[in-house]
C-alpha cells in the first residue's frame, strides 16, 4: 500500500479548515484512505510545518499526490466540481517518430505537453514525487513504464525515439557535468549507492539502449534510467513535455493520463493539454493523450443489491457524483443507469467497482443492518470431492501422499523424461528467477521422481502418490491455459513389480465403479510406445464410456533406465498417471 506525505496546512486549507487532525482521520476512513500519523517536517516543531502521512489503496493512482487527493476530497465533500479535461483546440501536436529498433527494448511511447504551467517549490516537489510513486507502483519499478519530463523551451521538435548502441549515445546526465556514453552511465551509477542503480539491469544487457532525441540531435533521456541535464525542469519552466516509454501498452496510457490530469490544473488554460503525435515504423500514427471516457451500463437494482440499500436512480447518480463518476439515468422505469468513468479512475473495471464507490459515497456506517435471510450450506466442488475420493482410496491401499511444487525446470518436464517439447504443451514463465522453475508442470511424474531421489536414505519400497493439477496451453481459453486434475502413483523397490502399480490402478478404478473390461463403462490397458517407459513395458489407460466412446486417460509402465539415471535413482520404478476429470 503506497504512503504519501502531504502538507497538513495546505490540505486542510483546501478543505476550508473545517477539520482538525481527528476530524480528517474520520473523513479519510469514510473515503477509504487511512491517516497513519502526523509529523513535523525537518527539525522545526512548528504547527504550520507539519505533514500528514497517509496510506492510499494501491489501485488509486489518482490519490498519490496533493493535487489528486485534495481534488478528490473536495468533490466528495461537494466543495468543487469534477474537472472536464480536454485537448487544446487548434494546438499543433508535437511529433514523436519511433525507430524500428525500439521493438527490441521498449516498443511503446506516448507524449503530451502541459503549456503555461506555473510551478512553485511545493508544486515542483509534488510533480517529482508523483513520478516516483507511479514508478514504484503502476510502472513496476520502471520495468513496464518509465516517465520522462522535459522543459520544452530547451528542446526542439520533432522528436525521435530510437534504440542505439550504448557507445553511440552521448549526453550529460541529470545534475551531472561529465559527458558520458551509455556504457559510462552504467559504470558511473553502478559503482555508487545512487537510487538509479536498481534500474540499470533493465537494459544493461541489451545490445541497444532506448534514447530520446530532439530535432537538433540533443539527447533528452535514456529511458528507463535517467534524463539529460540539458532539458531538466526547474521552477522557471513554463512548458513541460512529457514522454513515457513502456513495454506495456495499457499501463503507459494510464501513466500519461494520471500525470496530465493531476497537473493540468496549473496550466495557463486549466485542465487543457496539448497532444503529441506518435508515428510508428509501419507508418501508423496515433495521437495522445486519448481523453475518451469509457461508459459502463448498470442498474439501480444491481447496485442497491450489492451495497444493501434502497436508493432511487437519481439518488444513486447523485452519490456517484461525489466519487467523480458522471452518472445519468437512462431509463428510470427500468432503473437503467449509465456511468461515464473519469480519466483518473482506471481502477474501475466493471459494475461491482461502481457499487463499491456507491457504498463509500453512501457511507458504510449508514448501510442498514439486516439479518441474513439466506440459509446456505457449504459443499465441495465436484472436482475436489472426486479428488478426495481418489486420495482416500490410494491412502487406504497403503500408499503415501506427497505434495510437490507446480513449477519445475524445462529439462525435468521434458528432457529428463525422454519427452520432446513441440511448443504446444508447456506454459513457460516469461522471466523465471531460477532454472529450477521455468515451466508450469504438465505431468506429475517429475515431482514424484525427485521426491524419491531426495529420500534415498529411507528403506525400500517407495509407494507414493499425488493428486494435483497440471497445466497446458489452450488457445481457446481466455487466459490461454487450462488446468487438469491428475492422479499419479509411483512404486520403487529392488524390482519394478509392475503388478503392484497395476493393482493400485485396478483398485482405484474399482472404487470409481469402472471395471477392467473393454466394454462400455469399463477400462483397459492398450500397448503403446511411450518414451518415458521401457519398450514393451508401457501402455495407455483407456476408458470406454457408456456411449462406447474411448478416451485415453493416461499411461502406465516401467520407467526407462535412462530416466532413472537422469533423476539419480538406483532402483527400478513403475508408475501410472491418469486424468481423473472424465469421471465427474
């Protein structure tokens, strides 16, 4: 949860001096923020030199600075209206040309201009602090998004966003005097204890670094590391050019809108910004910022039902207005309401988020307390109930259950089992921390084999099983993946004793009322050549549905000696692994 420090006097002045510290604490509780403490700024213990330390919800990016918090509270209290943000009519957009090489590092860029800004020391510090808060929160420590701000009067458009070799980039970094190239920047900031040091690894190993140039070839920034000293913002800056680069298109648009909406109130024409045109290598041109508001359609019945109140459409619209939401009654008879979401509220994704804002505006303490009229009984999901049945039967047969990790290395999931990866099965982690956790397992067997390996000091035999999920790619699903509940058992002793693992499978199938037969309603073993098992000692487990349709549930066999060597096992192993979901 982000924490911000706000000047107490300035904030309470903005709210009409109607609150003392305790009164503000209560106001914050109703609004959904928490006053942690009030402290003196610096060493001066003066009542006018105090600041409030406030905890903000992680998804409320619009409350991370004085401007956003004071404005939101003012609207909540009815002291001010929600601003109407707009793009300056007739303003000539700044042009940003993107080179093709940027696709290798940070492919997305947006920009805009704040014209005629009047900065004070407090506003300047708030401007810098908001960038830091966004970098540490929304921007993922600059890995996803990085924000650069420049004095527009010190540079000249059109601008170019390029990716060049580090040694070809030369500029004086912010607040420095030495001319450095990209390599020297890494060396200079990597040697000290600068806060910039933690961002160097984002591009350090890249063959090219992203860089911003103006029309004169002057370096403006080296995102996501540091800006140039040439275009730095001072208290005398009147026109601010904001450029934001990213690897995430959604977050870069959110970051731009937050920066603009928070500080456009200081422009010569309040809440008005000048656009920037971004031209991509394929010739596609996009104008930023995109100030089009999203509309969500809901009903009074839904909102009242979620919150537990009984308000009319007009009353709901009035309450939502306190939360900066522009609500309009579309059909009073049917209770239909349309809600325009402000640019400052990317946290609102669906109807239930609007219901949450309605509850805050109404006041949680004002929601009527009523006895629960619903009597419900908790029951397990059918799949979990089936899994428990399978676990119970295998445990009662004298086998020990284990629970292994759902992540494993690519070699464990494929190579060590003598399996080939065709790219269509395993869900691969984009940025694994270690080689041990590269993929989501698509088979339970490696976990059991590793369990035997780590327990070789115990006496034989090993009789282990696991009932858990594996994961596969599935382009047809919204998230592109699919879980599957499986049962896997392993027997290891001085000999493979295939009859023991086969007997466990038959016991399990009998418990599930699936007899060993090739007719409808039964199951049987069908010889198959499976690389993980010995040739001639492996089979598919086939189930025959009542309709006669045959489904391969999994496989059974004696594990191949090469697999045993790969997992450093000294004794033969036999195992089976089946999908239990068809038994639902």
